[in-house]
C-alpha cells in the first residue's frame, strides 16, 4: 500500500515537473511572440482566435484574455468580420501563404488598413489552424495619400502658373509687335538725326522686351511639357553661320573674333529642329559675347555615327542607319565662372554672381531654356569654366543625316582644286576653319600668324592667291594689316606680282577701298564658306568682285505692286496690328482691305476675290483656322 502511494506520488511529481516545463515553454513562446513588433494571431478552423500577441491586442484595443474568451475580434463590424472569414477560408484551402489588405475597426472606432499574411498549419492531432501576421499600414497610407495630394497640388499649381505665363506672354506679344512694327515704319520715313536716334532707342528697347517675353514663354512651355519640335532637313553649317551673324555686330564692337569649326565627318545636312538649335546656339553665343572683352569665341561641332545601335529620341524614322550624336562646344575667353557657383548655372531666374548680374543684367533664363530644349531634343548640356580663364559650354544632340541637296559651293570647284593658298590670320580657330574648308575644296594651304608686309619683295612668291586678315586697328608692323594699311599691302603685292589674287578678311561693317585692283575681294567676318568660295572664284577668274550689301535685312520696294499687282485682305482684330500690316503693305505700293474677324473675312470674299489673305489665328466670332477651313 505504501509502495503504491510512493509510485503515485512520484508519478504526480513527474507530471507536475512536466506541466511546469510546459508552462515555462508556453510562457517563453508567449514572450517570443509578444516581442514581435507586428501583430500575430492564430485561428482554428471555426475562425476562433486561440492565440494572440501583445501587438495584436494593442491593435484591436482589447486584452488577450478578452479576445480568447470571446474567440473573436470584437468590436469588428459584421461586414469586416465576413471579409476576415472569407480570407480565412482561402488560407485554409491554399497550399501557399495568402497576402491581402484588410480593414479593421478598433474599439475606439478607428479604422486601420492592414497588410495581412495568412499561412495554413497542421497540428499533430490533424487539425488545421491559421497563423496570421499583420502590419498596420494606416499611417503609411495616410503619408502616401498626403504626398500624392501635395504632388497633385504642386503639379496643378505649376500647370496653372505655366498656363498663366503662356497666356500673359501671348497677350504681351500683341502690343509689343505693334510697337516694333510701327517703329519700323517710322524709321522708314523722313526723320531728323535726333528723331531717328529716339526711334532707334524705342525699337531696341522693344526688341529687348520682346526677347524677354519670348524667354518667359519658352520657359513656361518647357515647365508644362508643351514644347513641340519641328523636325526638318537643314544645312548645319549654314545654321551656325546664321547664328554667328546675329551676334557679329556686338562681337565686332568689342573686338572679339568669331569662328566655327565643323569636323569633316559631320553630315552636311541633318534632320532636327533648326529653329530650336539656332535658339540654343544664340543663347550660348550671346552669353559668350556679353561676358568676353577680348579674344575669340569658337563653335566646334564633332559627330559620332551611331549606326543601327541607337534611335534618335526626337526623330522617328524607318531608316535607322544614319543616326548621329553631335557634340557642340561653345568656347569663349571671358570672365569665367568659379567652381563654387557652377551649381547655379542652369537654374532659372538665377545669376551665378549678384555683382555680375548688376554689371551685365539679364534674367538668368537663357541657359535654363537652352538646357531644357537640349533635353527635349534628346541630348544633355554641361559646362566647364574657371574664373578669369573663360568658359566652354557643351551640349549633345541626336539627329539623322539627311539626303537633302547640298549647296553648290559645298562641292569642290574645278577652278579651286590644286591651287596654292597662303593664309595669314592671327586667330588659330579661324586658321583651322580656313585650312579645313580650303582643303575640302582641294586646295593646298600654307598658314601663318603674321608676316612683315614690308618684306614681301624678298619672299619666294609661289602661291596662287593670298587670304589675309585686315585688322580693324592700326598695326604698321605685322600682317594681318590695319585697315588703312591695306592699300599699301595691295600696292606692294601688285609691284611684286601684278594682278595677284587677294582675299581680304575684314571686320564686320568695314571695307577697305580696293577698286584700283580687279583681282581683290573682301569677305566679312565671321567667315561664311559660301562667301569665301565666291570670293576665291572671283579673284582667280580675274573678274571684278560683285558688290555685296552688308546686313540689310529688309528692303522697301515701292514699285513691287506695279510689277506684281495683288488684292490683299488682312484678317486681324487688333487695331495696332492692322496699322502695322497696312503700313508694310503700303510701303510696297499695296492697298489692303481689313477684316476684324472670320465672319467679316467671309463677307469680304463674297463681295470680291483676293489674291492673298493674311489670316490671324485668334479672332473673335470666328478664328482663323475655322475661317480657312
């Protein structure tokens, strides 16, 4: 009997130890799951909660005992509970974990967005349970919603600003065009010198303001992603020459040398947006002229044939064998930019230095616009600079070589091939330009920086022609010679070699008197390949150089109406613009009829036929497009 009692006692002791061990294991397990930062729960096949951790209790706002006693997640609304149970059924039936988003309302009535992961687990007794973990996404979702709302608000505000800028700049352009047009007409009338100066000042100020308006409009288009590219075929070298012409007067006034060099491998004609490329180059060259007081400004273009390995972002074509990446460099010898201010270079409405801004003026929009346009055209823009050592602006563009017809002067002329040419030019960049172009035409070139013109008689003159720079300031020692020494140079040459062909490279707007010599021609800087070609052909063929009119952009032909009579109708609702157009027509001998809107245009056409209609796009009653259709 005693032995049985001892056995029972030992058995009870063993059971108590096992129970204690199990309790310790359960407590340890509970401590582990309570240490988890994310809520955890276990449900049986009847959707009853049989285990939770502290994070889950905190989430639902109930104690663990309360949850386990009720076996549910009160006070969850019925519709949420039904969704939970539907997801539980899916988890019990699935072999893989089920992940989804669920909403849960806690006891305080707060609704939580939960990212839930449920896994089916088989117990030793064969029953199935669901082990679920959740992550409260409420704050994250609220943050994302707030960020999204802020982003949408910012985009909306930016769009509103861009639309406003676009609208206001268009509205500003109309009166500015009137000011410029009327001042142009006024300059063509009989004015005293003082009156002409005043009108010129008005016209210059108007052009400056119009440039600013155009910059603001372009910037607003870039910000609003409304830039439209007009892809067309054009001659790259002619494009650069036209841009150099735009800044030539300012550069010449400051004694700056302008030159460009396009590598021989670069296609003559490309497919891209010529207007935008000219705008980019004009901005860069205008800055270079503004911030340079001496030296030279050089545009250099290199190209890499990409073959079939790349598509041109801005140019779509079925032919992908002519893809090029063009690398433009605009180098100046100006004041430069310190390294610590380079980060402000392409920011809108920002100057790198307030003192520079006060001295030179400007809005700081030009570079920001240029960079935006370059990126629209599939390229990138960057700069290298040091204070006092000038700057070099780089940009790349993607383009396609074009099969457009070359200008006739691009090809070699038989008269030029094999001719020996002596080039005397101080600027290394201009020398390289001349050497490249003359070599392309099959000529043999010798270049020198300077030459004592008084010692010409002692030189072995074996050249067929001389191309020589004529400086704008007096220089009695070396060639390039000064303007008022040019006639002595020509006299000396004629004594050595009678009728020797000479091409004088002269500053813009200056032309030495050389009528006494037939085989002498002048080419104004910046040098145009076409003008150089014509000058060489002229002097080598022993024909008088044809006179050239320099920079007369607009000629009034009062007899045009007699030669080409036209009935002209002007459709324009702005009274000032009506006067401008009518004045321009009158200067050419034409009388035009005026219509203020599209309906008046149609009425006028019913009364008589017109040879030409100048149609405004935006008009009241009926716009220009609808009227044309």
